C-alpha cells in the first residue's frame, strides 16, 4: 500500500471526535432573548448560528418556532458570538476546569 492510498478523516465531525471536555452542570451559553419576540423568530431568516457552529450547538425547532441551545456540545470557538447578526447570544467560558481540553497536534 502506498502512502497516497491512505485515506485520512478530515471532516469536522471526525476532528471534533478527538476533543475531550467536562460538561459543566450549568449553561455558559444562552440567548439574550429567547421569547416569541426574539430576533431569532422575528428578524433572522438565515439563522447562521444553526449552520456555522461546528459543534451543532444551535438547532432551529420549527415546530415550536425557536432556537434550541445545546450548550453541552460547545467547543468554545466563539464563532456564535461573531456571527449572530442580532447580537443575541451570550457566552461566558465555563469555569472550574469545565469545558474543552485542547491538545496540540
């Protein structure tokens, strides 16, 4: 077998599978306004948080007309805070040894 014949997993999901983290018992991410009048419901047609987050923290639940936040999936990249066009996401990094354990390589 030649080295060029070896297939290396390079999907985001494969890379995220190598991370280790301790789930915090309390959420460190929330929507500033999660009600029926939130910008997620009334103004945000693209919902970039649901498509750009590499850990799939945000899900649009059409049946209930709201964004679900699965904070336990968070890899603390900060993308959600940068891409929300309505600045509706609050994120404080987990404390006390909780959260993602990154390693080099």
